[in-house]
C-alpha cells in the first residue's frame, strides 16, 4: 500500500517554476523552500479566488502551525504544481493540506500542512473568515 499523496487527492493546483537559488549545496531544492511554495500557492488562491487584499484589506491570515514530509527530491530547473485542499475549516481558522508534484506526475514529492488564523489587521485579534474567502475555501474542502 502506498501512503504517498496522489494528484487525484487535491482540488486545486498552482504551477510554480523553481529558481536557481532554490537548490542547496546538495543539488536539490532545499527543505525550507517547500514552505515558500505552500505559502505562494495558498495566497495566490486566496487573492485570485477569494478576493484577499494583502495590501489594504482589514483581514489578514497568520500562519500558526506548519509541517512538511518529503518523499523524493526535486532540483532546479523544474516546473512543479502545488496541490491544495482544505482539511479543516473553522470560524476563524483553516487547515490547508498541500502536496508538491513534478508537472505531470501522479505521486507527490512532498506533502505538508499549515494553519491560517484570520485576524483583524489593526488589532491582530481573530475574526470570522470573510464571506468571499470562506466561499473560496469551501470549494477546497476535502
């Protein structure tokens, strides 16, 4: 039985082109870079599909928890696709489940999770997820 996440497990895909400086001295994408891929995939989705205004919006998302498991390496240059789904959707928080795939591959090279808590920009206090964002996130619920 294979426990590696599969492409069919995800609802949305964000293409990303790796960059020269993503590689580390061992010749593959450095482990911390995967968190950047996750953050970029989620925020691109929230901006494009949920109307998140990262510059002037009253609500912002803070990452409060994250993790990643690695199954196989990737190296520059490579086109990857980050699969995205929502594992848990609360009143003010959401747990994303993500996986990194080489373009066209069915099996993930890495998979991770992170939690956003949505807060009021001015007070940094948790607030209910705004309607547009919630609707976009509901489309990703696994």
